[in-house]
């Protein structure tokens, strides 16, 4: 680690002086009572670094929540916040700037969009967001309702991901309802996107439309009714069993494919 990296452990607080710039830093779990003791003199430039999330009420009692009124009366020029992993900027009551920097690199599909760091000029107190992530993560949802064939679904998927750079990572969620004869084969969509992006994950939430079949007085109808009423099967398993079973009743012998 570089020599100029200063660290403050969880539960601890410290003040660092750089000429007329004072940096008050508090690790995760530091009490609001301790934060309230930060001097923040009017004649100095005051920077606060807190591992926590601002709140305006006591309704949320989680440890990382910091009541905003504790800070409102202080002369704060810049407030650096952590814990909330989306880049967000806001103004404090006395005009100072507060920022959640976000993460330098997205670590999962709950950290999508541009990721980076904030470069703060302590002479002007100007804060610039700099993108540092090599790859951006995207959550893409495609509704396939009304599609009859696999090419139709592929066309909708292609349109949804057309603007995403090849170096990025994509989680594709397929939703909607299709007729029962649709071949429920998400691996075909995976093959369509393989090699197109750095990483692809597909969540298949497509449901088969069974309403006309449920009331049939036939082997097909009885099969559907028994599967839908089976308490030992999850909704995902029911969809999979119905997909393979109905195809088998139509004379097809689909290979067992792991989703």
C-alpha cells in the first residue's frame, strides 16, 4: 500500500491536518455523539469522511445510518460518504457538497452503471467524478409476451443489448408469457450472446400460457393439472416439467438441459 494512504479502523475516528484543510474521518460504527464533536472551524476548510448513509429521521435504526441534523449546523465544505454504492451528489444545509463516490469497479449486478472515484480540488472545493471501471454492468429486461418463435425472441434481445459495448457484462432477464408450444430453451439465447460480451448471465422468467389446456378432458390436460397442483414442485420446476412434458407428448424427445 502507498505510504500516503491513511486508514481509520471501524469504530474509530481521527483528524488529519493539511495546512488550512482539516479531514475528519470516522470508520464504520462510530457513534453520532462522536461525529458531533468534530470541530469544523469556520476559518478552515473542513472535509468529513464517514462510512455511513445520511438519513433525516430515526425511523431507520441501522448502525450505518447517520442523522443529517447532526451535521447541518457544522461548517462542512465537503462530505465524503460510503456504504451506499451508487454515485450520488447533494448539497448540505450550509451549501457544502456531499457525495457518495460509489465503487471504482462494479462488483456485481447490484452495482450497475458508471463506476469511479471523486477527485476533489481542496483549493476550489470542486469535485469531479472520474470513471475508473474497465467494465460496466448492465441489467437488461426483455418482455417476450406475444412472441411465437425463437427468432422473434432473439430479435427483441438483440434490440435490447444493441447499444452495450462488447467489453461490458450483462445480466439478461427474460419475462412475459408465451404459448405452450414455445420451446423453452434459454440456452439458445445464451448461444446467441456468447462471445458478444465479456460476461453474460441469463435469468429465464418466461412462463408458458396454459389456460386453454388446463380444462382439457385429455391426457394433456390431466398432465398439466397434476403438475400445476403438485406442492412438491417450485414454480420454476413446474415450468420446466411442463415444457419438457408437453414437448414429449407432441412426439419430441428433448435433451435434458441444465438451466
